[in-house]
């Protein structure tokens, strides 16, 4: 099974994919999130994996927009613990390092650690890409911040592990497929998107919309709004809730929502990740 992910080999997205699928996959690196969606949509890959939110940095807005643009289903989620490693060439020691390179977000998440080393920092396009570039340069006075998988793939040395400032660093990934998946698990989650009259800007409109879930004791786990491209300051609302689309109370909630929402799209019902 081919699984598309954004980034170089060894990216956290690939590590999350290997964890979710238990390594029984062929990883397909993509240069952008758009490319991930395209490869799944055109059948070049069976599945795709994308980050949708990080516990520290928040939502990845680009991927919400791409979900709406493409006709793909969400068939799973993986909540992945991000553990940053300090990685260098095999002959390098920590005392030799003068500069560290990585993606800006990884550098920011390891700021205190980098300050303690008193070294320069340089932004790169990708965490795993930084390791790849470092392996090609054979530099002995530089290090990269990336995943353990990246160190393994590029035959590099891990100088230190779990160097992130906050250990509560988790990224939630979504698994994409061309077809929805039938889920019978008791612990499920459903993702939808909907619009409201006047773009959701009229008083109380969003309150009434999410009230259809509250009155049926359906727990909301995520809500996000994104601009509607065709209308200025009108919004699309993305919602995750606990439950299966086939549950009677969930069906009634969506039927009720349809009375006030001109457009509703169900991305899919999938098993909730409770392993983290």
C-alpha cells in the first residue's frame, strides 16, 4: 500500500504513518500538502497522511482548505508524540557544534535547549530535509533537529533525544482515502464542514448550529472556521464530534443542522486514537 506524506523521507508525517499502519506501507514523499491530496485523488497513492493540528502550534489551516477543495474521505487519525532529536554526522560531538538547522517550528520548540548550547540557528524547509542536507555536506560543526527516523534513514548519529522545551508536544494526523470506511468501533469520531446563512455572521447563528449537538449530549472535540473564498468575511465551519454518522442521535443532529446550514459535508467517521 502506497501512502503519501509531505516532506523528505524521515519526516514526522512518515513516522506517524509507519506507526499508524505498523510499517506495512510504501512511503511516498511529496513536496507539498497539495501534492499529497493530488496523489491520493488521482490514484497514484492508496492513502495519504496530513497533520491537522499540533498541541502547541495549533491548526494547520492549509490542510483544512485542502479538505474542502478535494473529494477525499477521512478514514483514521493518529495522535503522534513529537520527540525532537539533535542529529549530526557520525564523527561529530556536541562540543563541536556551532550551528543547528531545522524547520522554524522545530527550532522554536527547542529554543531553550538551543540557548543552553549557545549556538547559532538556521531555518530549513523541512526537519528531515535538514538531516538530508547535513548528511550530504559532511559538516562536523553543524547539527540538525529532526525525528529519530530521519537519523536512521540517513545513517546519522543522535547526540541527544527529547530536546523539545515542552513534553506535551503532540501532532494529530488524519488518514485520507478516496473511499469512506465503515467503522463499527465503539470509540469513533466524525468530521464535518458546514456553512450558515450570511456566512455565519448573524447574531446567534453559530450558537444555534452547535446547539443541535449539545441538546443530544454529543461531545464536540474540535471547531475551526476558515474564510469562504467566494465571499468576503463569510466562513466555513469545520467540526469534529464524538460518535458515528450511523448513530441515530448523530443522524438527528445532522438533520437538525441541515435546517439552518445550506451546505453540510461529512468527511467521514473513523476510529478515535486513544493510544497516546
